[in-house]
């Protein structure tokens, strides 16, 4: 099982995702293109994350260094 890259890497991570797409991932379990992130991403554990907290996480992840590479199918 491969997990998604949640660093701001533009090719393999969430670097090109909007804050809306990130929030949708937390609440619906899909990536920015609408592909399911399960089973590697247990989104049902994150459905109670508020929009403000989601935006704070998004900003924090984008403040980190990008890590290239991805799991088998990418983020």
C-alpha cells in the first residue's frame, strides 16, 4: 500500500491543489482530480476537521519543503 505525498511537490504532492481540493480530500476522500484516496488515506477519520483547521493544515504543508516522488499512483 502506498500513501499519498502531502508535501508541496507539484508533480507528486499537493503543490497544485487548491485549499478547496484539500478540504474535499479530508471530507470526501478524493484527490484534486476526483480519484479516491482510500484505503491508504482514511478520510473518515478527518471528516470533523473544520474549514479553518483544514486551511491551517494546508498552509502548514505548503510551508514545508517539497519531497519528490510518489507512491505507486501519486497524490
